[in-house]
C-alpha cells in the first residue's frame, strides 16, 4: 500500500465508522495532508474487496513520515504523538459527541454507552491492537474463577524519548491524566496526545462529572467517571451516594472507587474519580458466608463475603439506607484499633484505615461492597502489612487497587518472558538460578516441579495455574483479616462494635 492509498483508506475508514459525513471527505483528506506536511495527492481508490485495517493504514503513513523527516524519531512515543494527531483530524467535535450520547441516552443508558464505547475504539482512543496483546486466562480458586492478565497494552518508552522528555520545560497543564483539559490536547514527550479523546457530561448526586473509557481497557467497557474539578479523592458519605446514583442511572454497569490513602489507593489520588464497566468480576459472584444484622438496619441485607479480602456486603431496595449504613461503617472503621489483630487506626498522627467501595445493581436492589483497607507499614513489611509480601514479589509487587480487589490481576509485562522461561526450564530441568529471567522465580518453580509431572505439553498451563494461585495469596495478604478462625473472630469484633 502506498501513501496515497493509505490517506484515501483513512478517509474511507472515517466514513465507514461515521466519524465524518460524505461531504466532509475532501476536508478530512486535506486535514491529513496538513498534518503529514504533504502538498501533492492523487485520489487512489482502494480495491472493493480490500479490508480497511486502521493499524496498517496508520503504520504506512507513519513509516512514510519518518522517511521524509516529518517524524523525527521512529519510536513508539513519537509515533503515538503523530498517529493521534491524524486521528484527531477525523474525530467529531466534542459537542457533537456529547449531543449524540445525550440523544441515545433518552432511549436507554445502555444504548448510549454501547455507542460511546464503540466510538472510542473507532477513533483509536482505545487501541484495540494493543489491548489484544495482553495475555489473559482464568484460574479456579476456592473464591471462584479469578481473572489473570499480563499487561502488555502500555508500550515501554524508548531511552531517547525518556532523555528528550527530561529536557522539556515543566508543565502543570493538564494537571493530571483525568482533567477535562485532556480533550484534544496535542500531547508532548512526557504526556500522551489526546486529539481523539472525547468525554461526555453526567451529573452524579447533584455534582458535575464526566464519563470516558480507559484507553487501555482491562475488561469490557472499562469506564472512568471523574469529577469536573481537579479535587483529591475522598471516601466519605458523599462518595457512597455518588456511586449508588451512578448505578441508578447506568444499571448495566458496576462502579467503584479506589481507596483514598497511599499504598492501598489508586495511582491518581489527586483527582476524584471512579472506575466502572460492563463486566462481572469474581467478587460479584462470591456469596455471603456469614450473615450479619446491623442494629436499626433490618431492611438492609448484610454479611461477610467469601472473599480473600475483608468485604462487608450491603443490599437494599432504597439506596439512601445503604449510604447511611456505609457511612456508619466507614466512620467506625476510620477510628478502629484492634492491636491483637494488628489493626491500628493511626500511628504518629498518620491515618491507616479506609475503604474501597464498589456499587452495583442486583436486579431491582442496590448493592455496596465495602472492602476494609489498612496501609500500615512495619520494618518487616516496609511496603505494607496488608500488601503483597516479599515472597510474592516475583509475581506481584505493585499496589492492589480497585480492579484487583474485585479479582482481576494486572501483572507486569516482564512476566511474559519470565514465565515462558520458567515453563521451558521446568521441561528441560535446567537450573533456574543460572538464568536472570528465572532466578527470581527459582524457589517457586522448584516447588512446582516437585508437585507435577511436567511435560512440554502441560508446562505453560501449569505455570499459568500456579501464577493464578499466587494472585489469590496476594489478595489474602491484602485482606486486613486473615481467613482463619482468629481472623474471622476479629472481623466479627469490628462488626459487633459498629
């Protein structure tokens, strides 16, 4: 495919996806020529039976731009800045997107989100080709089938781009990756381009918020809703009300918030936001194993969930009742200390207790899962007592946020090659400690070798299975109450004092 064909193909793609109208085709082509710094063009129609592949079209144009010196470096950071600018030429104006979403929402919220999710893929804001690279599987555990993924969606920056980014002047615009100022932002070497990014306004509990999708979707319709104002995350009564109001308006989605403290919180604590989507996690399928009744709330079904982390589930017809009880539990937990169970509300004035809340609809009922969190650190566990411990860091060292709390492991990309090497050496019997790729996994791998009859046909499946079981242990260690008799008794002590 030559350059002219790729330009024509990109315009045809935009027509096919209804990003532009037929009378806008010439304007779209001219906009592409402007970005690509091309002053000659001849219309070369694609063959009728030729499939239009967006990634292929963009690659042809980026390769050509590099050959002509328009693209100064042929690396992922520079290519992303240019291909996003190209897609921005074809992406409808923000008001058009907002109007279309609002019109469809009058029919149903699901019609609106179905269209918006597809639109976000069609504009290449959600890079489907990269998301497809993620390695995913399920592992059966006593808590249900956990979702395991090795995250390969986010490309690694090359050394030249990292060095160049250091030379750029400091900027606080946009303030963060979630701010409204990201819409249409041209990007820079240390901040992604967003010319193809569109958001839609929603009102949650009387406040102005926006809805968008994650560019690297970890699950189906992985959405983010964020406060119009750049304001810090806070778990409080208003947060519970907002979550429940969101699922009232979008009953086909769940929505949850990361906790509001370091270690147990998300990566962006400076901007109030939630994550949701159209997906059923293992936590949602997990049953209540211990029923409880809170005084004054007999109309609220409550109980401890059979889950590796410490979860109180509340279900009721009236969302306001859930808000009241959740607030009561939160306020009690904020100040709760049980030294026998290694639960400290604060040390040296630093608070440790908070909650990761998740809301959903269960038929006509509203449901809140309240995951108790604590970010206490000790010399033995400097990254967190209720955090993956050192013996599990070869698989998972990063913080356990909302998505993983619900049962979806987001494992680092390094594991693609490391686990493949482990599987190979389990078959060959080679010494794991002699290879940098497998040395960190040697003790774990030797234990696997002792328990399985490993062949070339089953080695990778066994490694995947055992990795999933490690993730279940990660979640158990992140739970503030252990799953043994003493832990369950301590959990009930907290509930009784509430």
